[in-house]
């Protein structure tokens, strides 16, 4: 399969738009800002003291579920940045995606003054919004990464333009199927209630608007692999006329691909998704998955640390980093690192 220039243009435009929106929506914040303005921020005295004394910054990345395979490359990028910038870095978060546990863990760090820079990936935007404000008010530089929380008091966002990536997934799917394609596209997600899933699905839905394809879902499959597969299997048993399956994340993609392969539907149903787990790469190589989209998770981990370090130590403004998207097919699979 070849890439269309129009799809590449969509991806580039999405990246530019996302970066501009981040800068406009959050405002650029520098360490020199004070509490005199609405977006003002003053570094906590204990953090400033560590900076002045040349002590390593304690930077925490709170991921909404570190048990997910996607957390591994994030951690690798984070550790690479920690070594480069001399920071003490750690990936934290609740196993299973419990927002209440994530909030509790963050509140403890803030109260104990045990963190000098904080990056948060929200399982629930509503649940984490108050604790992001708490960190900001305590003088702790705080950003979001991987999943955005634009209505919070975050100082920036590091990650992929989720809505733009969904639109691009839809555009490339139309290229795979052909402009006159009809039938159903069944969409799966590990967490349909999460903000990232809603944004990505919204872009996907908009991207298919006006086509002859009917969207079914998104269907929630959860994080547990066996349960996810069983949900895909039961969902597909009740469907006819399915032309394609789209996963909105790493693990719904692999569950959908596994069902497609084991049910003997690989030649009749296109499968597209996100992320490059080892299993996904194997399904691409065998022809079960037509393409997947990499979110560059290692770069997300690296840039989250870099942004926070550079802000606290050098006063570099925070305006957000779009880590981009990359289509992965059989043609470029050998040049693409797996993400678990």
C-alpha cells in the first residue's frame, strides 16, 4: 500500500494546528512569570533551592495505567532524558487505570514536596483537573503528556494531536478500501469513556463523514487481553456486512487483529489501528493488519522530561510539543521500532 500525498498533508496540517492551538490555548509560560497575571506561575521555593544548589530535579511522569504495554517505550524515553539532563525520573500511576488512585498518589507527592516537575496522563480529565490546579498553585511545573487536559491549569501538552490522528486514520482507511467502499466499520477502544478515546473517535468519525461506510461503536473492550478478545468476538458475532475494523489504541488493535486472523476473515476485512506492539507488527507482517499509526511514545516520555527540566533550570517557555504520527505498513515495518 502506498501513502497518498493528501493523507500526508492532513498529518502535517494536524501537527501544525495542534502546536499552534497549544500555544494559543495554554499560553507560553516561563520561569520568570509571577503571580501577577492570570496565567502567572512562581516556582516553589524548595524547587528553586534545588536548582540553585545544582541538585537533580525529581521529575515524575504519572501515566494512567503503567501496566499497559504502551508505558514501556514512554519509560524508555523518560529514562533517556533523565540520563541526558541529570534528573531523577520515575514513571508512576495506578495499575488498572483507577483515577482515584492516581489523584491520591499525586496529592501525596505535592503535600510532601517530593516532586519538582510533574507530567500527567489522565485516565479521567474531570478527576485530575483539580489536582493539576493543586500542583500549579503549589509552584510545581505541571504539564500533560500522551492525553491532553486542555481545560485544566496545565502549562503545556506533550503528545499527539488525537483528533487529527483519528481523521488521518479514517483518510488512510478510505485509501485502503477505495473511495466507493460500502459496509460497516466496527470501532473498538480500551476505554470509550476516556477523553483521548473520545477525541480520537471524533476525528475518525469526521474523517468518514460523507463516505458510504457505516460506523458501529466505539465498543469498549477494556485493558485485559482475554476479556478484550472475547468482547471483539461477541461483537463481531452480531454483525454482518463488515468491511473494516478500527482500533483506537494499542490493545484493542491487537485484540481485533487476533480475532480477524483466527476467524479466517483476514482476506475480507481490513484492520487498522494504533501503536506498534510486537503482536501488531507480526499481524502487519502477515497481512492481517493493513496499517497502524505510531504515536512516538518514547519521544513523549523524553520530551515531557525535557520540557519540565528546561523550564525549571533554564527558564525555557512551555508551549507544548506535538510528537507527531507515523503510518506503519509492511513497506516500512523493518525500519520501525516496536513499542513494548
